[in-house]
C-alpha cells in the first residue's frame, strides 16, 4: 500500500513537472511559429502556395520517426496535425502581409 | 463546417480538399481518424456551397455547424426578445392570450366577442379583415371597414389588435388600426411581402407554413429582420402530416425547439391546428405547459352563426373556463397570465 500522504505529494510533484514541461513546450511552439512567420513571408515573396502537402507529410514522418514513445505514432500524428493546422494559419497571415 | 472524408479516401483526395479550402482562405483543422479523416473548416463558411465539396472525390458528407439564419438565432442575441404592442409585452414574463373571431363580420359580433375575451383576460384582440379563403366564392372579409371596427373594439376594451396582412398594398392602410400585423401560413414564404414588412416598424406575427420546416420558418423571419424590423413573433399553427382526423398536427415540439434556437417570442394557435372546438382547449393547455409565450385562439360570441371557421371557434364561456385553467398551469412553468 502506498501511503496516502506520499501519493498526494507525488501527485503534486508530477503536476509541477508537467507545468514546467508545458512552459518549455509553449516556448518551443512559439519558436516554431516564428520560423513559420518567416516561411510565410518567403512564400508570399516567391508566390508559393501556403499549403504544401508533401512538406506536411515529411514533417509528420519525421516526427513519427523521432518519437520513441510512450505516445503512439497515431497519437503523435494527431497532435502534430493540429500544430500544422495552426502553422498553416500563421504562414497564411504572414504571407498576406507581404 | 465539417467535411467528413470517406473510409477509403486516398491521401490525394484529402490533399485536394485541403488545398481547395486553403486557396479560398479558410483554415483547416485536420483530424486523421482510424477510419475517417475529418476536416474542420474555419472562417466565413456562409460563402461556401456545401454541394461543391460534397461532389469532390473521397468526400462522404459536408455538415454545416453554423445555422443559415443569423438575426433570429440565439447566437446573435442570447436574451429573449420582448415585443411590445400597445403596452402588451410578448416574450416577457407574462403569457399573452390573443383571442377573437376568425373574421370581422359586423359591429355587434366583434364588440360582443371583444367584451367577453377582455373580461376573461385576453390582452390582444384578433380579427381578420382580409381573408385568404380556399374558395374564391367564400366571404373575403370586410376590409378597411372591418379594421376600423377592430381598432374601436380594441380601444373600448383596452386590447391591442392583430390582423392578417395578405399583400404589400394592404400594409399602409392597416397601420393606423392594427398593432400587430399577422402573416398567415400560406404567405410564410411570400418573400416580397416579408421584405416589405421588414421596412415598417410594427410587430409582425409570423405563422409557420403548413409544410415549413423550423429552419425555413426562421429563414422567413430573417427576411423581415434583415430589413430592420426586429419585432417578430413566431406562431406555430400545425403542420401537414398523414393524420386526417385533425386538420393539421400541432407541432408542440416546435415550442421548445424555437426557444432553444431563437430569441424570438413563440406562441401557438390551437384553433387552426386542430380545426375542432372540442380539441382546442386541451391543446391550448399543452401549448402553455410547453413554455409558449402566448396563445392565439378563435372565439366567437355565436359560433353557429359564424361566417368562417365556426366549428373551431370557442364559445365565450369555454374561453373563460380555459383562461381559468391556464391560470393554474401558467405558474407551474414559472410564468404569469
């Protein structure tokens, strides 16, 4: 039996750890978005379409290959689909400001 | 808008749809499922004809999330609209009963009926001056002379007035005499009439067409509201079903449905729905219990001699009894009569 107080302490500790990971994730996502802004500006400059299905496929394959679990490949793909959705929007806005 | 791709749609099918949406400036939220891929479309999707995408290869269905009606929707306005007609508030805390004869026949008939319904607690006097009759040989109504009587009876017994407008040319002549203009079921999709009513500043009582869906009904109200007239009262009056025993089937469920979808007041007319006096009272009780903001009921001081719709008109005594019953039901649903 795990002591109830110990378990509650563990829960607090793990939740704090998740908060710290989230802070890093947010920073990284924003860094990713900054690159997207630059890409959007370049695409606007070059007249390239925002939607690049082959590149999106590459990104997803790269992410899936990099992931070692425990998140399943499909779960990782779903998460990155949302990241890509938002990135596309960021790129579109950046390109239209050109 | 959501686009659901077919089970065996290929990656290039999906890419084609995403590319088309992106080119048109929409944001796409892709969700790859184990069987179906779903694409959420974000942006001003009103401009999209869903059929265009339904026809694309690999698309199973296109589902609109946002409703096509805007001004009448709860999304546009959360709090309920209260329509005011000569001091009577429809859509507020009080359940408002509108009663009177189907057709204005003569002074005695109208004043006698008005006196009785006012005494029983009705707040609005109804009476037709222009009648849409199934047969062109039937009595067509008293016209402006009838409206003058309606105004006089309303003034004498402190009742607001409601009467049906049949065509655009009648609108102006009705304004001095009528506090609420009624659009009948047969005219619910007479879009020219509805647009013209959008230009005036008087409450409109919009009856549901006998074959109209709730969406078509709300879109009809949109024609009035988009002209700037926001004072619209919706009135359920029965829809065509396979049942022949009653004239129409009163769609009680429309009352809570409208209340959820729209901020407009919703009332119901049991008289036209059922077409028989003996069934009017139970339906009226059900309408109020279902949460309607009011009732529109036909009452005639002498139904046997009525020129029109006598069999569905209540005797004044029956109306008084109904009002007594409603006074018991109304507080149970948190309202006042």
